[in-house]
C-alpha cells in the first residue's frame, strides 16, 4: 500500500488529515508521511510518521477505534480532493 499525496485520510480515532507529501529519512531512507490535521490543534500543525506505521493494523478490541477501521489511517474516498492541482 502506498500513500496518496494530496488526499485525505481518517485516523481510527475519527480525525481527518491531509497528506502533504512523502519524504525519506536521511539516515535510513525509510519513507515518511508528512501530514497535517484538518482540525484545530495547539501542539502542532504538521506531523510526520513512518509510512509502515501509518498503515499498520489497529489491535483488535481497542475501545478508542471509534471508526471500526482495520488500519491506523484509511483513505477517505468520499472526502478526498487533490488540493495540489489548481
């Protein structure tokens, strides 16, 4: 599974995030997802996470998995708009 830049993903806890870009870790060359929340946060406006972790499976039985998702982040086909194309 590969991240789709310019799309919106939903976290299993229910919040939505815009995928800004993909970068490489300077030491390991591992792919990193750069994303920003689509809601107001005080701690940060931009986040980065390993792509493998971005798509990891949510442990069964987690009470905070309010969406019932299988993966930590899932593409929101119905909400995704490519804002990079003007």
